[in-house]
């Protein structure tokens, strides 16, 4: 396990970037691609595309840069902040957790309040408030808090167990962005018979909106959606899908996508040829950017590659370092195989 890589993973998950407010994340990754990619573009919503190579089919592999969070809806007369979801944040993941409100005057620390009535029944998300240590609406305004400000969980990166269990906010989906970046670095060293496009989409958590515009910008021949998959390997889980530490997840289907079967077969063959551990699954809930990528032009073969994750859409999600490392190895080896002939075979119906 590489300590520099651990620091990198902490950096990207510490970044604050809810849907529609991905500027800090995009700027960070843009700097990483400068000097690595041959060309860098953004679409009209702010998704990032970095290109490597100038010959062959376009192979796109991206994560999404946004994380789930909230937005300030109103401020009470006694200085508490009411908020609404910006992406699906589990209500059970909010109680007594620390958050940051991003204001024009700078960050304001907040605590999701647990009221007396919440001990008797589960509250709705819109019934909760953030406590920012103010006693009036005026005090809140003086701190810079106003309607429309974005709210994100406070970062608290941790290494657990043997150090490979990594906890922080925003693994969904900074880890996908990291995998795309590291894959491009490998391909630049090793060579590849295609144009590889990496980067990150925006606003995935509010309806895969950036995937639409990014797909239209790049017009890929093949697209990989690199995301997290919900692990079910803890007590109370079904233990029928994916576990941490057993390899990246090759996903046959989510609510918006059925992965191209030929591309799936090629991915499995590639993993087994290279001794890379992998898992297969179907996502029971939710969709990914692949659902929009597949609809570009007359149709694009797609594959979902996920990193198993416990407790997603909360401030304390957990991944395993080995799954990240093996996802990079698998994607690198798979992209190397995607020359024009192979790409053509994926859609030779």
C-alpha cells in the first residue's frame, strides 16, 4: 500500500463538491490532467474530459465528481438552518453529524440537530435542521448563511483495521475519478491503440445530467461508468452481491442500464488472464451515468465497473484499498485490448 496514494485518496474525498457545485473538484482534477492529457475540455454543465492519443476509437472511462449533500432552504427566526436534499442522502446518516455550509463569506460549521421528537419516531429529512450556534436569523446572516448555499459533510478521513479499510465522505464518486486518472497514467506509459478519454461528469446524484452533456461532447465508441456499488457483506446484509476486499464489481445491470454482454465477457476474460480478482453483480437500486452514455448517437456499448462500498450516501462510507488498486489494473488491461477491430465486434449484431 502506497502512502502517497493514501494521501491522494484523502485529498480527493476531502474536497467539497455537491451536485451543481463541483468547481473545486474539477479544478483539482484539471491540474492533475495538465501535462498528462493531450487535450482537456469541459461541457456546458462543467463535466471534464481529458484525451490521450489521436488515433483509433474513443474509449471513455469516467467517474462523477459530485457528492450527495444538501442546500439551505430557509433560516428560522431563532437561527437554525432548514435544508433540502441535493442528491439522495440517507436521513439516518445525518443525525448529530458535522457538516459545512459553503457561503460566500467562507465555510460555516454546522451540526445536524437531533430534536426531542426524533427519539419517538424517524423524522423526515425536511423536518431536520442544522445548528450553527446562532440565536437569530440576523446572526446567521452575519455569518453569510443564505438560501441556496450548499451543505456537505465535514471530512474525517480514517484508515481502519489493517489500514486498507478507508473511511470518508464522497467515495461516491471521487474513487471513480481517481481510477480514470490512474488508468490514463498507466496507458501513457504502456501505450494503447485508441483515444482514451478520462475525467468526470457533474450532477450525477440529481439525475445523471452531466452524463448527457459529456456523452454528447465526447461521442465515445465505448464507455465505462466507474462508480461505487453497495456492499452487502455486513451483519444484516443479504451477502449475495459484493464484499469489500474481493475485487472490483462488474455490474450486469442497474435500473437504467444493461451492460454490453460482449464487453462484459471481455472484461471477465481480461481479469482472469491477469489474475485480477473481480466480483459480478446486479444493482438492485439506482442508476449510473452509463444509462446516458449508452444512448449517445445510435447507441454505445457500456460497462459498469464499481468499487464495493459500505454505507454510501452518508458522511462515513467505507471502501477497501485493494479494490481500488485492482480496478485500476483491470481497466488499464481492458482498455489496451480495445482496438478498432475489437470495438467493432461489440456491436456486430
